[in-house]
C-alpha cells in the first residue's frame, strides 16, 4: 500500500517538472526579422542580431531575466509546498490512529502551510523590490 502511494506521489511530482521542462526546450518560432537575416557577411549577421527583439531584454523589469527566474523558482517552491500539503493529508488519512503517524502527518501539513506562506511572502517582497528598482 505504501509503495503504491509513493509511486502516485512521485508521478505527481514529475508533472510540474515535465511541464516546466517542455517550456524550456521548445524551439522558438522563426520570426519575420530572422527570415531577413540570411545574408552572407559577418557584418550583416551582427546587424541582424543587434536589431532582434531578444537583444533588448533587460535584467530587471516586467519581462526581465531576473524577474522571470525568481518567479519561476517561487512557482516551483509553491507547487512543491502544495504537493506536500496533499501528501500530509494522505498520510493523516491512512495513519490508522497510530500516534506517531498522526504526529508526523500533522507536522508535514504544518510545514507545508509554512512553506506556502513563505513562498507567497517571498513573491510579494521580490516583486515589491523589483518594482521599486524600476521606478528610479
């Protein structure tokens, strides 16, 4: 019984990893500027790349690199905390009234809730700091 529960929970943990991984490895579609960048000289290639929309990406800002990395990391942390909350609920349900199993399940639920609160507060603090840096 415990092995099947562990297998199901491991399968649930794989879903967010696959969803994030697919977004990271999907090819970028070729846009109109890339179709015009087929010339043969190095100078034309450099000019083409410098005029691309991806070269204007900043470190900070609404679509900045730092914001994207932090928001993705906080999303993963929040998703793991929610999955641990579900796992703690399942452990509590199947504890069978054993004192130690109930205590462990309650601790798992408590720490998962603390993790969710910390992730939400970290998201709010990071976005506040980044928005303060942008409005300089």
